[in-house]
C-alpha cells in the first residue's frame, strides 16, 4: 500500500555539504563530532544526506545545523523555496542558465527561475569556477529576497561576502545587502551599505550601479517619509537606469514614485500613475512587476473607499500568485482581501481571508505593517490560527 514519507531535499543536502567543506571538515570528522554530541551519524549516511537521497530527520538535522553553525530558519526557508521550484532544463549550464533564470523571473515564471537556480546550486562544486559560483549565489540571494525570504538572503550574502569576492560583484553585493537589511526593518545598516556602495563607484560611468545606489537611497528615504529627498533620488536613479538601458528596474523605480505620489498628491493620483506602470509592464512583458503593481492598485482602491473594485483586482492577483506558487504575494493578497471584505460587510469571507494570511505569514520575513498586524492577531490567539499546516510530503510505495 502507498504510504506518505518526508521527501529528501537535494538543496538542503548541497547547502550542508558546502558548509561542511567551508569549515574544513571531512565526513569522518562530522561523524565523530555527532557521536560526541549524541547520536552517531555514519559517513555513509552523511553522504546520502548531502546527495539529497536521505532525509536526515529533525533530530539529526538539528545536530548538523548546530555543528555547522547554521540557523534552523535557513534550512526551513531553503526547503520552502525548493518546494516552489519547478524542473529546470537539463541543458542549461553556467552563466547562460543564470541569465535564463533571471529572464524567467522577470516574465513571472517563478517555478522555472527557481528550478534553474536550484539545479545550478545542486551541481556546481568546482573551485575553478569561483566567479560563476559567486554570481549564482548573488542571484539566488536576490531571488530569495524577492520571495520574502530575507533571512535566507542575508545568510547567503554573509557567506558570499565573508570570503574573497570578485571586484565586479562588490557593489552589487553591497546594494543587495542594503535591500535585505531594509526588508528586515534595519534602516541604519541598510543605509551604511548604500553609502559604502556609493563610495566604491568610479567618478564616471557605472550607470547601472549608480542607479541601484540612488534607487535604494530613495527607498530608505521613503520609509522615513522624506519625500523631497525621494523625489531627488528617484530622478537621479531614473536618468542612470535610462543610461544603462535598464527598463525593468526603471519600472520598479516607478512603483516607488507611485508611493510618493500617494503620500504627496493623494490616492487618485497614485491610482492613475499605477495604471500607467501596469500598461508599461505588460508592454515589456515584465509579469512579475505587473503582478506587484496590480496588488498595489488593489490596496489603493481600498484606501479610495472602493472595496468592491478592490476585491475584483486582488482576486485576480491571488489567482496568478497561486499559479506561480508565489507564497509571499499570496500573503499580501489575502491580507488586503480581508480588509476589503470587512469593508463590504462580508464577514464570513473576511475571516477566511484572514485565515489565509495567517497561514502564509511564515513565507514572509519582510518588516512591514501587514505582517506585524497578522503576527499580533496570531499572538493574541495563543500563537495558532485555524488552518492546519502541512508537511513536505510525497507518495511512495
């Protein structure tokens, strides 16, 4: 008869292997250390865990995480992202696969993008390809961040920047670190990373990197409500993106400009501008940006006292997010549907949407008002919510 078993994780196995090698430990060393700490893990079992052929189990996994100085959240986030990934083309290798992953991401195909990244993550091991591996690690950190896994992104970046880093990746790593620390609600270190990145820019050129610096400074100013500064930094970033020919990040910058218009000119002005961003995103086939803008439009419609219109928009967002396995966007969609349904008096459905947001809050690390509100509700309810969590499982015979 078929039975359900916990599925092994190749991504986690690869991460454990790399951390073991980074610490200079052999499989026999680890086996000896685990024996001193409690249960002995034979080298053959450790090898199968690293190959993704054996599930370590909770007790053994915590033994290894403690020995390797890795946080439990790192393992949890890695496995969750692996579950979201689709199968990657076997012919994709090296830098071309990284480019394919980024292209899939921009098109909104999260499964394909993650699948490519995990395939590279699992097979790459040659020290001769250091720059290629560093580019892969940075791309993976960006992907984790974009899916709300800020702590996982921070761990990857810390590991990447703790060793010799190729000069071409220093500024991109600093800027990505700024975005991650900002997402974790730490604006002071985030701004420090921005300033360090700016200090490393050449006096001329480097339009792409210069645009990133101005963009991230604008975000931090927006968080602090410094809207005049935001206007200046957005203008500088827009010119730099234009010089670099980067229309995709130019669109993401427009989302920030939409927030500024909401704060300074009102909801109606922000809605009008958001509609123009969405049209441009669809024209450029930037599905990921278009989905986020659509979610923002739904939020703005609630602020404009148009909850019925908001429900229609956010239901569409939720449907697409489910199809893309984008759990972070699903969280925000459920949250705003909860608010909209309460305004329309649909209290039973509001409770369902609230439950959906409570269940998906584990997929979001971002320090934001929505997550704070849901966490407070769950805490007030004794740390539980109605929907039962499911484990990673597969069916075998």
